C-alpha cells in the first residue's frame, strides 16, 4: 500500500542544458507503526471513474511542531481546491490530537462524519533540517492507511506540504496528485496598449512567485521542459521575434534554431529532446521540430495556411495542432513525422490551442463560438466534446501533471481589463481563480517535481 | 466493516453551452477610414517627405476584416498612395507591422499579423517599392491602439502599419 517516492535524477543532455533537479531532493522514509497491518485493498477510496464525484469529508488536524499548523493548512487548501475533498471545519472536531503518532479515537471522528483523518507533526532537527511525519487514517475502517516521514531543508517547507498532499491524494484516489508542481506564466503590468510582460514562475497554488525576466522585451507562451529545469517561449528581443530556450535557475537563454523567419508557439516533445514550433515564412506558418542535441530541423506540415499550436501525445507518436487550412481554425492530428493530418474538430465555431493530456485520453482546447471563448476537452478522435467553462474570453488551457485539472487565462473586458489565471477540473464543476500579483496569462503547468 | 465511498450523483455535464448563441458575431461593420478615422486629419505643418507628411497625408495604416488578410478597396487606395510616396522619398527604411484584434487566440494572432504584414508588403512591392527595403514584423494582439471591448476598437486594431524606421519595441 505504501509507495516509495523515487528521487531519480535525470541526466543533462548537452551543452548548457544542465541536469534537472536543482530543487533539493527530499529524503523520505516511510512509517508504519503499531504493527497495524494495512488491508490488502484500500477500503476508503474515491472512485474517479464516475462522472460526478461528491467531495470526500476529511478531517485535517493541525500538525504539531514549529511549522506544523502552516503545513497542515496548505494540505487542507490543496485537497479542498482539487474539488475531490471537503475538509471539515476544525471547530467541529471532538478529539484534540495531542500525540499525532497515537491511534486516534475513531468513534470521535465518525460522529462528525470524517471519512479520513490526517495527523502529523513538523519539527526542526538539531542539524537544522525539517522533519515531517504524517498519518492518514481510515476512520470507518479503524486503521492507518499510510504513514510517512520526510527530512528536508527548511526552504522546502511548502514543498513538504505539497508532497504530503500528493501522498494523501494518491492513497485515497489511486491516482498520482499534482500539488508538488509549478506554473510558469506571463506576468502583465502597464497599460493595455503597451503591456509589460515578464516570465514568472510560482507554485501551482500561486505561492512563491519569482520573475524570470525583467520586462524589457515582449515574451509570450512559456512552456516547461518535461525533463529539465528549463522553459521554451517566444521573445521579441531585438525586434526579432523568435523561440527561445531558457534555464530556469541560471537565467541563461538561447534562440532555438537558425530559422530564416519568425518562430513561435513552441512546446517540448515528451522526451524533452525536441522543440516543436511554427515558422512563419511570407505570411504562411508551418510546423517544424528541432532536435536540441543534433540541431536537426524537420518540417512537418506543408500548407499555405496558418498551422500552429502543436502539442505531442504523451507517448510522442502523434501531434495535435490547429490550422485554418479549411477556412477557420480547426484541430488536426498527424503522426510525429508529419504526413496527412486528419481533422478532429467538427462542432460549431473555431477551435485552437489544443493540448494533449498527460494521460493521453483527452485533448483540451480553446473554442470560439457565438462571440464567446470557451475551454473544452474532446477525445483524440474528436468525439465526446465537453465544454468546461465559457464566457467573454477564456484561452490557452494547460494540464495538471495527472490530467485531472486544467489551468487557463480569462480576460476581463475593456480598457482596464486584463487576464487572470483560473483552474477548472475536468468535470467542469470546480473552477477557481489562482492568485497572482498582477494580471497574468499563458500559464503552463510543470510535471510533478522530482 | 463499513465501507466509505463517495456518493455519485447526477451526470457530469450540465449544458454550460447554453446561451452561447446569444452574443452574436462581432465582425461586420465598416472599417475605420485610416487616418481620417483616427482623427489624424489635421493637415497643418507637415513638410513634404517628413514622417508626419506620410502619417497624415498618405495614411500609415490599413485595416482588415476579422481573421482576414485580404486588402480591402480602401486599403488598396491607401497603399497606392504609400507606394507613390515611398518611391518618391527613398531614404526611409520601412517596417510593416501586422496586428490583430484581441478576439482571437494568441498564437493564431501572431500568425495572422504576419499574414497581414506580408499581404501589405507584397502589394507595395507590386507597386514598385523594392522588397529588400521592407522588413515585416507581427505583434499579434499584443499592441492594440484602441482598448474598448467592442467592434469600434477591434476594427482599429486589425491593422498593418507602415513604419518609416526599424521595428518599434
């Protein structure tokens, strides 16, 4: 029942692409106290295969220790924001947990209908490290589901809370979580006629915002590498708009490829070795890839239209993109080496910015219809289209690492209007704004951190 | 042993799409009449051959229909004048900036601005302006000149601007 978290390192590929994991790895060991043997199958489980999921009532007690309360409060927000859990108001708690390692009085938690209970502690060790322990209990099953222990340096305290959240999410849903991840986005300030745009990065919940560029040049559409601490994005530096690659930690950057015209709309391949993007030539935009090691470029489409927003399937075998070759913007799928694309979008309106889910099962998109901008999903063959949110202007979805949640930007109207980031789960029921310091657009979700 | 499971309720998707049809298509309306439409038509003091002369008396920009890079009759007339002027005053480097309105997605608008800039350049080249004198750049929807949320502004933003200099930031 208990999964060892891997802290695998991925080798740097070449040149300035240094190895991943500049973020410090958390050391983790696992606890199982009292010889309570965990049942062979989890009794308490949220079934995510069903359409509508009633949030699971869960009691998250204040963790003891130096930053215990802060940690458990982040865990509580994460689980609540997923839409899958309903943390119970601590005012209703009957038992006050004094020893987070002792078996709780399950009957006290059954009375308030808590299905699951979380206890824990976070303390500073003599060597300055943080030590965190938590236990997840099945209230009606009278047993511990998981117990885990972590050590890390104090700078990682929020990550600790996210990792605990992911462990709880996984134990109760059977799927990996998405809380220990980050968002790269474009921070927007200044008047609408001359917006200052900066690359910025933050935790998935909006905390720890850090700016990666200063705003001296227009920057758009940053996307994470799946394997390295780097992003690809479009920059207008020097009045010469191109696709760039940028190391997150060092700030080192470089143009991708030596293309004769404007390159834009970049994204990494799932193995992180290629960037796929559009190249404009005399007003015609086609899709190209560049291998980051060999620098080989390959042209994948050959139209007289606008072919853009390419996104790979997670196995790397197919590419979805948008094209107006048939008149309006529609979604097309082709093999990873090009070839004749098949159109997959046939609803009323136009479709754009397709992104393949990391699970492979869905493609998210922006749809323009009847003067509104909608965010929706469809299966890769174009069937089962569902709209998740609609309004004046919603655009540019990005998938959480587990394929359960989309983040996108929503623009408000008028001279003083601007974009803010929102997330919505794939049922469309749980939508919320992600706090950012200013206007924000073009979010891209990282993989789970290592 | 009691088994706690989530309760499953009604089907996931309630029709969020209801009401989408109401907003109407925001495209058809006369385009602004270049400089006149922008209130730049005060002729005073522009010396012949100056940038001001070009902007005011010739018109530095042309406008497009939604999602289109086709040059309208008005646009052609403006570009005819631009071509004559640029052939007379040959000392300016030329950058054509293509722009889109905010009612499109970012990547597409970048490409659409490039298509508009290219269409504008090709017309000027056909009118005798040397191709190697003209650079093009697209700003997509990133640099609107009018910022209201209706057609009166969007139609001013769907434009190609002939700049008598290098590209602006």
